[in-house]
C-alpha cells in the first residue's frame, strides 16, 4: 500500500491561493521531484480544472514556459491523475480517472493499488480526506509571504488536532521552506 501525501503551497498566514506562492525554478523543481516520487496525482474537480486549463498546453509547447515549468508539465502529462467529483463525469486529459461514489473506499483502493504513493494537491479535498484519516504525510512548501486573505489551509476545520512528526525542513533559494511531516500515530 502506498502513502497518501498532501502537498500544497502555503503562505505564513495559511493562504493556499496558488497565485500567492513563489513560482520559480526551485519551487517547480521541488514539486517535480515530489511528482517523480509518487505513483499518481489526486485532485478535487476544481483543482483538476485549473490544472487542465493550463498544463497540457505547456506540455505541448503551445505556451511559452521556462525549462523547469515545461519539465513539470511533460511529466504531469504522463502521470496518472485521479479526480474526485460528484458533478463532473468526463475527464479527457491524458491519463485522467474519475473517483466517484464512496470517497473513503475509492481513495483507499487507489492507495492500495499505488505502491509508489499518491500525491494529493487539493486543499478542500485534503480536509475531507483528513477527516477520514486517510492522509499519511504532509509536504508543505511554506512561502515567506503574508497574503492576508483566503482560502486558507483547513478553512472548514477538522474534528480534532492532528499531531505530526517533523521528518525534514529544507530552505529553498527563494526563501520558501519545504516542510515534511508524517502523521503521528
């Protein structure tokens, strides 16, 4: 069984708006490495649609992008992508798959079938999966910014505090810090 790892950009005040993070070669290399380590990507519909609207064009070369972004896009194109959605059924982006019906069993089946692990990149979906005790690790890229707005990490709350054990903390050249935590069991 693979681990489910939640990874997202977050500012010091908890904002997870993707426009608030620093997008440079180092941050793209960080996420490319995470994607390389995992066997599949997992998103909610909103995140999937945001990604689907941009990254396939970068992978095809239709959009001008620095080499680090192009590398991410090409690898993402090939990676299995799983989407949780109750409203959308059709996911035409290459290697996209739908998880419908029971969230707990659908994600557990995905974890069991993906020994290299699953990388989760959707904030709202992470809240739901954390409520179901399905997240094993957290790899946050904490940016040296205070956004002053939301959406924020776990904005809708959890039933209780999650105790985590620090695995590593690595500063990037841009000032962001890659934080790796494992769920304390």
